[in-house]
C-alpha cells in the first residue's frame, strides 16, 4: 500500500476510485464501503484510494468537547492496508482548509491531484466550509467532470446504525464489547483480532 502525503507537485496518474473522510475507528460501516470500492476497482482495473485527513478535523476545530479519537492515525493506516486499499492520500487538516468551500476543495485537493474515475460516498457525508457540501453538491460536481458517483447505504447491525459517534458513546461508558462489535476489530488491534 502507498501512503502519500499531499504535495502541490504530486499527482496520482492511475485511474482511481476514491472515497473521502476521516474514517475514525475504521468501523464496520467504513469497512463495508471500502470493500465495495475494492470489488469495484478489481472489475475495472482501477486503483482504490482513500483520501483522509491528519490531524482529524475535530482535533483542529475543537467544536465538540466530548470528542476523542477511536484509533490513532497509525492504527487507521494499518486497517486500510488490511482491507486491501492501494493508496492512502493524506491531506493535512488546518483551520485554513476548514474555510475552503466544497467546490474549491475538490478542485484543488482532489481533482488536480488524482485521476478520479469514480467517487464512493457514504451516507451523511458532508465536506467543505461549515459542512456545506453533501451528496447533492458532489453529484453536481461529478456530473460536470464526467465522474461516476456511487452513494452507499448506511451500514446497520441489528437495526443499529454503525457510526463513530455511537462507538465513542460506548467507549465513554466503558462498554468495550459493544464498541468492538461495531468496529469489527479490537481496540488495540491485536494480531489475533
């Protein structure tokens, strides 16, 4: 797996299928999305690319006093590799970046750097200044660029929506068993997990 950090001069020329997000916890919902991407790229002979941020946006913006990371950045990278992702493209998250509107963000940080053929987007995903970008915004942008947008369904387990916020809630309550069920791996990522 390639680990690439954003560089204004660097470009990924291989035809790629991307997804963009923080992926904190790399939980079962994230894993489902990433497996769909891996299946899709095998059919098309494209590369799978996860675009993520370091540090996590909430660490920079500090909008929520109850926020904490489920996994370290290094653990997240190991999990991406285990899932078979070809490249992780890391964008440094700053307060300045948080002020970037949805269109300019995708133009400068994604489309000018990666040969994007398709974007997979999970439900409830927002991006850009004040989370203005959503599925509708991205759909219009992709149509303009001739890029296929795939919106995936929310992953549920026993009728429960698997989300990082719920996992954090379990962790706060020291309910490690339910947190690990939703993550699909143990908190410390032991080799036998």
